C-alpha cells in the first residue's frame, strides 16, 4: 500500500476488486482465491454485521450443487435441512404440494443466509483472502477502460484508491457499482408491483411443516421455517406502512386470521425480532457489464421475494463470473467474459417470469384496479389449476425449486 503525496490518498491494487461481502461477493472471492487470482473485497459493514444479518434461507438444489462442487458447502451439509412441501390456503380450502415428487424431483435446503455468509467468510479468511470491512466504495472510476479503479473510504473516512484490472459490483441494489454506470449505457428494466410485504422474523418454531402461502381478503400471508426455533412470516400491507405500525399482538392476530388458524392449527407465537416493509419490485440491468465493471447478485437484478430466488441467482452468477474472470486473466481469451451477461440474463429472466407468476398467484388485485373482480377470478382459477392439474404441478415444482 502506498500513500500518494498530494492527495494523501492511500493506494493499493488487485487484479479483481470485489465490492460487497454478501453471497455474491463472497462466493466470487472464494472462487477467485481458489484459482489463484489476486482479489480484494471491500465491504461497507462491520464483520459482525455481515455474519449476523438475517436475510433469505431457501437454497435451490442447483445452488447446493454449485456450492458443493466448489467445496463451499460444509456448513450447509451439516446444518441445512431439506424441505419440499408447500401448502396453499385460500377461500376454497387448502392443499399441499410435495415438490420432491413433482417436476425434476428436487428439494430446497433451508439454511439461513447469515450462516452461509459466515461460512463463506470463514473459508475466505482461512485461505488468506483479503477483505476490508467498514470500507465503503464511493464510485468505480474509468470502468470504460482497461484500468478501472475504485474510490473508497477506509473506516476512518480517509480516501483509498484501489486499482484493478476488473471490478465486480456485488454491492447490492444501492451500492456504488450501479451508481457508477453512466446513464444511457446500460438498459434498466424496472417494475414496481404495487404490493408491499411486512417481513417478520419470529423467535418461534415453525407453526406447521410446510412453507405456507395464504390468500385472504385481508391480503397475503406467508410462513417459512428458518430454523427449529425461528420462523419467517410475511403479511401483505399498505405500501408505505411503517414497519412498527402494528404491535406484536396485532401481527399474530392478523397472521392467524389470514392463515385461517382456527380452521387448521394454531400458530406458534413468539417475540418478533426483526421487521421490515419490502416493496415487491423487479429490476434488471442489461447487460450486466459496463466495460471492466461486472455486476452480480442484487446489483445485477432485483427480484421480488415471492419465489425466494435472489440469493440463488447471486450464487450462480458469482460462479459463472469467477470462471470467466479467471479465464480472461490467465490469458485464455475474453470469450467467457463476453458471454457472462447473456448467460446470466437467461437465468435472471426465467426467475423473474416465475416470480411474477407467483405474485399474481398469491395476491388479489389491488382494489383501485377497476378490473379487480375479473383479476381475482383469474387468480382463483390459477390456484385451482395448481391444485388439480398434474402438468401444472410439475411445471410449478420445476420452476419453484429450480434456478
Ligand atoms: N461499498 C462496499 N460495500 C457495500 C456498498 C458499498 N458502497 N454498498 C453495499 N455494500 C455491501 C452491503 O453491506 C452488503 O454486505 O454489499 C453487500 C451486498 O450483499 P447482499 O445485499 O447480500 O447482496 P448479494 O450478495 O447480491 O446477495 C443477494 O441476498 O438476501 C439476499 O435479497 C438478497 O437475495 C438477495 C441476495
């Protein structure tokens, strides 16, 4: 590391500078390290925050295969739990689908994202990986040339300059990578679905042994196991509702109503330890590249949580990007890097399409929609087709657990 005289900016370099230590950045960091490519990860948050931030938890079968073949799956093999049943509850009753017996016959592995992230970080550090916490990337500069650099701030707020051959933007939707792409160079596809969910994490065991999707006149409710002691719930809410607008008691009452607990089984209540309002949005950049800057994970595309695809796409993209960067840096030619964006966008659009279908399956049309009764009949018919048609169930299973 050198300090340049005039600007007093600390200066350093790596072949690949990775922004962000989420699933995308850490899978990429590990795989580059394994291939002997010099890289550094810059992460805005503290190490403690990165290791404990509760997020998603459903890993698709293909994600597990990616992690296994790259020797990143020790923790999830030991502590992850297989899961393959979802249950739909509507005004017309309830039904279950065991998707391990449908479609491609695959299952999810339930493994809280913070545990996966923590495993990836431990492995990266154990192999001597370089990472700087509390270091915020401000901008990616000169990405349209061969010598991009990252302007960052160290934990004391001092300017740091990282020179690179390539920069990997894995710093999420609000990160510096996206912000650094000049307007008009990359196309942005954006859709606000006009629906919000209050996402909740409860210190309470799952209430039943399936992922639960309830469609109710009050709005959607969801139930997803995280660990034997913690459960994620979702309640559709008014867009813009403050996350603390409802007391814990009101939340459990509303969950019980929408899940029709009095008809089936009582919910297992406990303290709500995390709450956030998430707007269902889709956002895809095309291509996932601007010159020497490549995007992966939420920085590349944002997907609504309705089908739990976000973390799975992040892992897959990181694997593809690692192989392509390594090929290029070893002098094997730029073809793989040139194909990175198109290859990932195929997976991204497929996941977007399914997640969009799930949104329309699980929500009554907004009341403001003059067409809402018509839309609602379509929604009921869609669920009925899923309940009764084996072909529809096979299609659902393949897309639900696949990526
Ligand atoms: N500089 C450095 N780090 C940054 C910056 C910045 N300017 N901005 C954000 N970060 C860091 C965040 O602190 C976070 O640790 O980038 C990381 C991005 O990680 P994630 O948000 O987990 O994104 P990603 O790796 O793409 O994984 C996406 O995880 O749960 C999810 O919904 C999410 O499913 C999606 C998946």
